[in-house]
């Protein structure tokens, strides 16, 4: 038990009380001994404080193992205590989101300002995000909540001011902010996803894959599980491990997520693409047709994905008759303004 839990010297705790402590915490001590221990704690401030710290630590570990216990304990709080607890949780999550949004913005500045496939949302402007973030933190400090949620809000303000300015690289600023978001709120799934994306961009494929796999297994949000599956599949596909890539993307379609959330249309495009690379024309064409049937409003974005997929176009061109079959199967892709009979970007889709 470390000093962060017990602030006094353990030698100050009475020896006999230490002997009964474990049994008392577990409720296994006999009635007479329990009575004596309780009487002793009434008279001994040191032992009483030590017992309360131990009991809280045991409760914490049990709550982690059984979250229902934690919910029941919260339900027993008074209105004021519950309000303060909920407010602290909300403030912590909002601070983590400030760090996440700003970190994501810096990453996109460094990598690709037009990148939108990871989280399907526009990045916030860096300057505005910093101003709003500072204002939010200053508001918390002005309200006298410098320790709300157990955080050091003065440190958070420093992170949004001088500390960032000392870093020259936007990518490094993004990394620090994403790490700060996770340190603030370890359950912030979006920050975890973006940090994994950053690792993948930097070539740390094993690290990124492990992070995506963990997020997929633990995320509470179905959408975040879907994001992790999409990105993990892309990592597998880039290494030509198509079997694993297909498994990731099929989860997105078979789980119903792609139909419930139209933003995940890309899973069906990826499946059509990888089956084309595997020279399985029937399945590839089947997924492209299904893609258009399930997501008709995404035709322009699908055309753009074709245009930005040289490996897919090369594979189609290398298979006699595939280009013609594709045009026949999904004619709407080739009826877009400027598409003509081309590969959507001017490159012929012909063998």
C-alpha cells in the first residue's frame, strides 16, 4: 500500500489491530473481535483512518471487477454528493475532449488537412479550439473548482498555454494533446483511436494494430468499435493479409453497423476492393452493387474512392472483362458529370 493511500507511518498502527485488519475488511472476523476492533477505532484516530483507507481501496478494486457495485454505491450518495460527482465526471470528460479536438486538429495540419475518414467529422480550427479550451478551463478555475474530478486544472491551463508553444512540430503538439486527453480521461475512446491512427501513420504498425484491437474489444460505443475495425482492416490489407482484413470489414457489415450508420459505407467498398485484388470478380462486383443499393447517397464519395485507389484500378484493368462488368454492374458510378466511360479520374478502366 503506497503513500498515496496511507499518509501515516504504518508503525503508528496498533499491532493487534493490524492482525485483525484483513479479516475485518473481508467480514470474516468473529463478532467479539469485531466489536473490540470497532471500540478500538472509536478511541484511536490513527487506526480508524488506516481502516477507512484500506476499506476504500478494497471497494475500489471490487468496483472495477464488478461495475454494478459502483453504480449501486453512486445511487446511495446524497443529492449534493451525487451532483458533485456527476459534475466532476462531466468536467473531466469535457476537458479530455478539448485536448482531443485540439490534438486531432494539429495532427491533421501535419498530415493531411483533407483527411476525414477516421472520425467522419471536420477538424476544429486550431486557434478557435485553443481559445475555447482556455476559456473553459479558466471558467472552472474561477468557480473555485481547481480540483474538480480529482484533476489539477492549473496544470491543464498550462498545457493549453506555454507548454504547447514550446513545441515546434504540429505533429508533436498533436501527440502530446492526445496523450493528455487519455491521461485526463482514460476512457476517452476517440482520443485512443486518433493516437492509434497517428502511430500507424508513423509506421508503428504493430503498436497501432494492438491499440485498434484493444479498442475494438473494449469500446462501449459501437461506432468506435467500427472505426477500430475499419482501421485494423486497412493495416492488414496494406500488409496483404487479406483474410484478416476481410474479417474486420465483414464485422462492420454483418453487425448491422454499416446500415445503422451510413458513414460506414466504406466497409463495403473495402470488401469490393479486396476481393478484386484477390481476383474474385463475382464477390467483388456483388459488394460494389450492394454498396450502391445500401448507400445510394454516397455515389460521389464512392467514385472518389475509386479514383484514389490505384491498386484497385490496376487489378481491374489486369483482369479481362472486369472493367466492362463493373460498368454494367454499377452504371451510376459512370454517369456522374465528367466520369464518361473512364475510371472516374480519367484513367481508362479497361483491360
